[in-house]
């Protein structure tokens, strides 16, 4: 998951009003899932050191995609071996120059009519070893989070008895995303040991360059469309809710970023001698920016909201059902109020314009008493269905032109400057669109039902993450339902130093993934 | 002069319409001044190496006030010696703890009824010797500006014949302000050699800490008010017009600077997950700033212009008479237009709000996709009579409060943040007020007339510099007319590396100061 902690962006969700999962006529399904859970749990309890050992072995392999493609190949070979041990057919998938290997595995189940692909990535963010308490490429078990009094290291080799479920495994990718892979394979092991037949044909797709921006993902999905054909995808990436509850996400906002530079005089000018005469680019930019967005978050660019698809009733109910975490958040963040006084979950399902920074004329304390030569601002747009980066770019640039701005792509030369009184350099990131799987499709309902059955209670249902994931690559390319079923603790230091996984989250992940494998085909039978 | 190059802030000024200086009945005065000029010029031509040598000796003394008070004492002793050679009575003046010495000198003239004080400062800006082409404390003569092809060093010790008036002397304070001191004393020498009696009692006040902000100037002026009593002051600080013409300035804008910091969440927040919910301090600041000033320079704060004293007819005529330099400036600076399409000189006689910089969320290319924790902006106000820093501060803060801002002086604690939705930290520099001497007083008219007679043509008359000088310290404390009569070339690299003086400017300065000494008492006789 390339986005940071998304904790509070989701919120605890009660059962959907009139929901399908626990309806009386589905009591048998719930019982069946509970049985799967108990049997897999029993197996896990006798294999904890083995499971953690397998994870530690995987974590020992450096996996920074941007650093070394050979590292990624070694990880891919190792994963291939882990899959083959379980009887998976495997292949290494690539597409195009520079593509790092993805690992594909398939476990065909006689009689199964549904096929589900589980997605995770096995590459990790770069590390700064100096910032880590221990070697990022050597898994260390500790009794709790670092910084908590009394936390100590545990030597599993000499430890006797069950492992405390609050213990944590520290290493790069301990949570993001190697542990979901190990959980999935442990789920297969547990089901097999219990004699429980999978209900679906099982495919895994393990990406090797997600933390480098998934530059070849779409190409790989397209090049191997037949191999990857399925009825649904389950994304294992991301953390659970900060309340500790399991969560499901059905979408993510798209994103596109904008850099604006406004130009003033070719050299800084003494603001006493020229300050009322030479146009001030910082002033021009404040007016440009103030005209884009009001203080309450409303985007003032005509047409910006026109492409927005209204929320469905289920999505509205899911958002409304979330408990009020806003007071705690405001307290934590020192905020007297929030924009438009809205609920967090409602706000992040709207398209947004965030001013992420601006700069002109030097830094505090040393900005000279001058008219600056230019002024820069950075803006991120977060998009919802059916917005696209291209449409947003067009609407913003149209607006700027209507406001009298001459748009350039490169810093203007003197001739251009002399020809146009208001010049703005506009550069965009490529960006990507939003994605949202309908929460009311049979697949979405079935995944929700099985996960609720497996956890024994309501899970947090997130119609869309506020943050951005390239879910569109799956949605747009595959045209099948995609649901995120993450398992790792929200406080895992993802992307940072001392990344870690809480053991209970690993155990929960095994049970949930086992339930999905064993029960999804029954909850969601193929039409005859 | 603590402000930078003010070149274009002034502009060439034709004779005032119906001006007094060249009126027919003043032809005798003009002839008298021309005679003084010719006689002093003749003397100078035979003493050029001696004059430059005296300047070089003074330039050999390091003079950074902020660096070493002993250096300033050595300069003061040296200057005292130079004055005593010419028969001046001298005193060292200080006032209060840490006050660096000012040098006072007086040459009483029998029968003179007017007393004029010439002001210059002998301290200089700090130097970075690595940036200089030669030792800043060793005067070097070169044939022209550095960077001009063919410029070479001249060894005066071996040079025969007259000095080329385009040659330049390079050293710290060569122009700012040691050469006006030497010019003034050369003027005294030249007049004496020609047998011309001064028309005024002559006092000099040489400050030793101007480049350090004149921290004791007001105190010194007050403590020695009797000694410094005079009918007018002539300020020798500053450069002439960039056209090469002599200029006179009668005022300068005041200045006060403001720092604004607006606060958001206590830590940066992922803008996908929180971006539409957590108030964005950068956005709030853009709206605050856009509400202070429009793109054309108009300050939108109610009452801001109420204290502005309208320009007098003479001031308007002086400004209107300036030649159009704006087209050249726009070409040089790459500007398609100027604010409000106004004349430069008109614009800098208005009070101004300059946004000198802002900053939030990191720097270009690396601003994280986050809601920033705070946003800063720096603003300078340039003031005209009768604005004061205190009045401006009050009006701005009243405006902010009306706009719903809670003003704090220090970064707010969590309790304050939770209590107020819009918090802005406001810090001000002390600032100082504007000053403007009436161009229509007899003293102003007489100085103008003599300088025009001495230069033989129209001079640039600047009702007020756009930049700021602490002229108010003289105006408010002394309550006598103050006129700036600078002599050094505008392209002197004042405050920078390779500061220099063009020899012709030194020669012109000698003639103009000689004319003022010899003729001002006659042009401006004391009432009987």
C-alpha cells in the first residue's frame, strides 16, 4: 500500500441495516464459517513457530524494487518455492522492459465454479538502517511496540510454550506486504490439515514493484489476462482499522498532483523602490489559489463536481454507520473544528483539492525585503468516480485561462514574459483515476458476509479510502469486483523505520483468508 | 544608506515648472555658483592624486560596526585628525551603553548666520573577502567596472598625468559613505585655496553605526542637541540617479515588517485520508492574504489609507516631471506590465503592502502529499506621511480580528488550538515612520537652487524615496529641513562585493558640496 496509515479515514461500521450476512436464513453459512475458523485456529496454535519461521525466512531477503532487480528475483524464486510446496502451479510474469517479476500461482479445485485471485506485493520501501533499532533484513520478535516501557526482545529459538499474540515481528515488509502472503499460505495449510476443501479456484498474484509505483502492473495484467481470469480479486494490502477491527475497502480515490509557478521580475527587487510597481508573483498566486478553493474545502472551479457519481444508498449507509471518532481526532490533532464541520468519512468520499505547500521569497526570518521573482504552489487533487485526471486537468486549465492566465509548460523566456502579464507554469503528475467496487454486487456481499462470519462481528466497511491506491489498474483492466481485505495492524510503521507486525493480526489474517477460501464459493455460487 | 540601489525609484526631473532656481533675477546667484565651481574644479585638477590618496588612507581602516568597536574607534580617531587638519573643532559623541562613536566637527565662520550640518556615516557593511576581486580594505583603482572587457588595475604611484574620470576606486565604503566625507573636506580645501569664504557655519556629523541600524542615533541627536543645532541638515548618503544626474531627495518611506503564521493540525496529515476534513493552514493563509491586498497593489484593509497626507503641488509636479524610464525597466525585468499601470515614482509615493514571501509544506518537488501543520507569510509595509508603524499595526490587527482570527504572539499550545478555529501568530518588527521635508520651504528651494547652479542643469528632485531610511530620526528629533544630496554612482555595488566609486562622482561631489558651503547662506539668508 503506497499510501500511509489510513487509520481514521475508515471508521468502525455497524452491520449494514437490513444486511445480508447475518439474516436468519444464512445461519447455516455462519455456522460453517465458524467451523472453518475454529479448525484453522486449532491448527495454527500448534504451528505458530513454524509460521513465524516461514515469515522470518522471507523477511531475510532484501526487497527494495528500486534498488536491485536481482533482490526481487531472489524473492520471486523463494516465493515460487513456497507456492510449489503447497501444490500451486507457478509462473513468473513480466511485461515490457525493466519489468520486475511478479509471481503467479494457481491451485485448481475440482468442482469449484468461482475463481478468486489474492493480490499482495512482496517488494518493500527503501530503508535507512541507521534509523532502525535492529537490522531491517533480520526479523526480530519483541514483546510489544518499541518505545513502550518494558518491551524486550524474544528469542524464539529458545522460547517454550505459546507465543503472546501481542508480540510483534520487526523487519522491512513484516506488514507491508510479506505477512499477508505467509498468512494466505498458512490458511491453505490449515484448511488442508483440517481436511477442508477450498470452495474456489485459488490464484495468487504477487507483485514485485508496487513500492516503486507499479510501473508495469497494467501491462502485466493485460499481457496475462487469460492466466489471471477470475470472478473477483481480493487485495491483501493495507492495514486494518485503528480500533483493531477488520475492515474491508471497496475503493480508493484517484490522485493527480499539480505544480503551479507564477512569475514576477527577472531578479528580486527591493520592495521599497519597486514594491508597488513591479507585479508581485506571490500576491498573484494568493489570488489564484484563493479562487480555486474556499476555506471549507469547496472547489470553486466551474464544473469540478460535474463528473462526480452520487453515492449509492449502501455506500451512504456504510458511511453513516461509522462511529464518531472525530472528537478524539480533533483532540489529538489540536483542532478546534474541521472543514465544513463534516464527518471524516463523508468528507473523504468527496473530490478534494489540497494545497500541500507553497513557497516564495526565501524562508522565515530571512526572506529579503524584496518582490520575489516567482512563487510556487503544490496542489493534490483526490478524485472520486467518475472523475479522471484528464478531465480535472482540462477543467483547471480552462479555469486559469478564463482568469486571464497564460499557461506555459516550461519556465518562460524573456520574450514570453514581455508578451503576457499573467504567466503560470503548470505541470501535472500523470495521476490515476479512482476506483470503486459496487458494495451491492453479489461478490461484495459475499466477501462481506464471509469476513463478518469469520471475525464473529461487524467489520468496518469502507466504500472508499480517502487515500489513493492504483485499484483502477485492477478495476479498469479486469472488469471484475475488487475488494480490499487487509490484515495488518494500523500502527505497523509502514514505510518507516522499525516496521512491524502484531502476531494477533497474523493469526486473524490466517482465519479470514481461510474462511474466504473455504466459504466464498458457497456464499456466492456461480449461476447455473 | 541601508537600502539597496534605489536607481529607478527616482527618475529624471526637469526643472520645476515656474521653478525658482533659474529665474531671471537669480542670474547673479547662478554666476556666483559657477565661479565657485570653476575655481574648485581648477584646484581639484591639480590635487587629484592627493584627494584619492586621502580616501585610500581612510579606506584602509576596517569599519564593520557590528564586528569590532575598536575598528570604529580607529576610524573615528583618523577622521578627527582629518577634520583638525582643516581647522575644525572636533568631539567624539556617544549616548548610552554600546554606543559606537560618532565624530562631530565644527568650522565656525565669522558673520555667517546660517548653520548647516553635513551627515555621512563612516561604518560599512560586513564583507565576504572570498567574493571580492581584491582586498576590501585596500583601495584599488581600476579603469572601469569589473566585468567590463579591458578593465585593468592602475598603479597610481607610478601613474603620470591626469586621472581618467571613468576610473573607479574599489574598497568597502568607497562609496557608502567614506568618499562623501573626503569630498566634503576636499571642498573645504578647494574653497580655502581659492580664497572663497564659506557662507554658512559648517558642522559635520559622522555616524559610526549606520549599517548596524543606527541603534543610538536618536539618543545621540537628543543628548547633543545644542552642539548639533542647525538651520538645515544635508545627508550625503545614497547614490545619484542612474542616468548619471545629480539628485536630491526630500524624504523616504517608513517601514514595518509583519510575520504571519497560521496553524493547522499538530502533525502533517496524509491529504488523501484527512485532506478535506482537517483545516488546511495554507488555504486559510491564501484567503487571509488575498483579503489584504489586491493584485494591483491596493490595500484592502479598512482605514489603511486614512492617515495618508496628500501630496503637495510641488511634489506632484516633481513626480510628473520625471522622464519615462518604465519601458526600459519593464524590458530589463521581463515584465509585460506594472501594477495599476502606474508611473514608478507615483507608485512609490503611496503606502504599500509587499508580500515578500510565504512558505508551507516543504519545498518544490518534495512537498509531501499532506495537509501542512502551519503556513507562514512575510509582509513589508512601506509608509508615507502621516502613517506610523503603530497605526498600521493597529489597523491590520483590527482587520484580522474582524475576519475572525484569534491573534497570538507565540506559537499556540494545544489548549489554545482547541479553543480557536482560526489562529494567527502575528509578530512585527519595530519599524520606523516615514519622513518628508517640504520641498517648498526656503531651505529646500535654496539647496535645490545651489545644486542646480553647481551642476549647470536640472537635477532629479525626489519628493520621497520608495525605500526607507531612518530620516525620521533627523526630522522628528531636529525639527529642521533635511535634504539628501548624494554624490556616488548608482552602480557602486553598495553593500555587495567589489564596492566602488567612479572618480567623476567624487569630482562632482566636491563641486556640489563646495557650492553648498560657499553659496547656501547667500541663497537662503537669515531673516533680519
